């Protein structure tokens, strides 16, 4: 349900928030914008501090075949001018590693037994 329609129905920020599955503060900002005649606020996508360094991180993961550690990657990124924390580096690196593993997983086919084939 749309946020403004839910507010019109419930006449409550918290009630509309429960119906729509958003925060009551979000409902309040939508209603305030409508009352002022402004356009409803839109969510903006913020970049991460690691975005400029993603190509380097991806290449390190691919070169090491997922064996590189977070502290090693962090050290290499700091040498390139990265100012973020090691925790952020490890978080992003874990996502890159899991994506690499999913794309390069070995497919195992189940062994199907044909009756009478292996008895001889």
C-alpha cells in the first residue's frame, strides 16, 4: 500500500508505518511534503568508501583464488590511499569472496544407479 494512502486510512504515523512496513519517520516526512506541496522525498543511493577500490579488491580475490586475507588487502589499499577501517575492508571482501565462490563452484552431479548395471 502507498504510504500516503495508508496515512489517509489510519490517520496515524505509526499505524501507516505498520501497514506499509516503513518507519513512522518516513511516513511523517511524506505527509509533511504533501502538506507543503512539495514532491515526496526519494531515497538516494549513497556510495561506500570502498567503491573506488573495488576493481583492485576484485583482482586480488581472483589472483589469489579467494585465499587472500582481509588484513593483507587492507594493507595494500592503504598504500593506494584508502582511508577506511579494516572492518569495512573485511566486510566488503567477504562479499566479494562469496560471490567469487558462487560463480566458480564445481558442479557435482549425483550418481544415479541403473538397475542391474553394477551387479556383474
